[in-house]
């Protein structure tokens, strides 16, 4: 049974990556979607594809660091789709870097705090009143395994995701019985474009620890086409390189529950991923 059909869903960062995947999958199940992204053309492209596939979507430019712009996404859902059932706070960047990289990294770190913390806060604030008035709603915040504990090279990014975890749980406690809150913690996933915001590629080593050499070997084999087929097959237990679709499917699973059932937290990784600590 689908619990998604007919739901009005706002998704930030829907111009690409997880956001675009979630928007498409939700719309295919009958949701009415507002696609927000700082790149308005990308948001519109997502909405256009959904519409071409027979779904319902509206694409809008929105900078999540500006509360008024996030509220405009919610208003568009209220006006265009008759309500707001789910708010997916997905927009984020990942400027991994060491403290020694501060000269090059500081502007990106500052923006990371604005997008990853303030952007999520803005999404929750914008959704709060209409959801409370309706007596039900769901917030889905995209966090990260980096928010679980501090590691080398991810001080600012990890702190931003730890803040997302804190905000999410606090919001759940305050709005219990009215608004469900789900925190999604992806592992490292290629193909979403998030790696493009990394400042120092060596900083990824912090989350890998002693598994770094094995991870680099896997990445090398993946890039040159020599990785064993079973390591690329999600039906096999030694699946190692998680596709972004599986994270998006996790988000859809969290939405596709009866109103009385709340999935609080979800970490999704490849069964054969022994690299990430």
C-alpha cells in the first residue's frame, strides 16, 4: 500500500543528487512535489522531467540560507498543492579540509555552516506552522555519518551534521504527536555531485582510517573497470560502491509509512562496505 500518493512534498537541493532522485521517485508514486534549488534552472529541469513523466511538480529557485525564500517554497506547496505534508531538507555541501587548509577553506566552511545548519533550521521553521495547524506532517533532514563522531579533515562538515542531528531530535521532542522527524545518514556515495565541494581530497582519509588503502584500491578498480562484478551488484552481499538511488529509496521508505508510524533515524550503506569507520 502506498502512503505517498497525494502527499505534498517540498524538497530542497532538488536540482541534482539525492534531491532530484527523491523528487522523481516520490512523484512516480503519486506525490505532488515542489522542487527547490539555488540553481533555479536545475530545479525547473527536475520539475519538467517529472511533468514529462506524468507527475506533478513545480520548480523554484530558493537559497536555503534565506528564510523568506524557504517560506516561499512552503507557500507554493500550500497554494499549488493544497498543503504541506513532508519537508525534505536535503540541500548541503561537504567542504572537507584540514585546519591547516584554513586560508583556502574558510569561505567554504562559512557557507557550509549557513547551508547545512541554517538551511535545515529554515526548512523546519518554514514548515512548522502549517504542519502544526494541519495536525500532522513530516520533516526529513539529510545528515551524514560524519555527524556521528569527529574525524580528521571533517571538523566543520562533521560539526554541521552533528548539529542537524541535534536539531532533528529537539524538533521531534517539541512537536511530538504532530510532526514526525526522520534523520537520514548517508555513507560516502559517489555520483551525487557532493564531492565537488571537497576542498582537500586527502581529508577524506579521516573517515576511512586504516581502511584508506583498501578504499583507494577499490576506487581505482572501479575507475578502470576491473572491479569484480559482484562488488557492483546490489543483489550480492559483497556490494561495495553504493549507488545514490539506494539513499533516495531510504528517504522514500521513510515517507511511505502510515501517519502513525515514524522512522526516526536511518543509516544506509553497501553491505560490503568495510571502508568507512
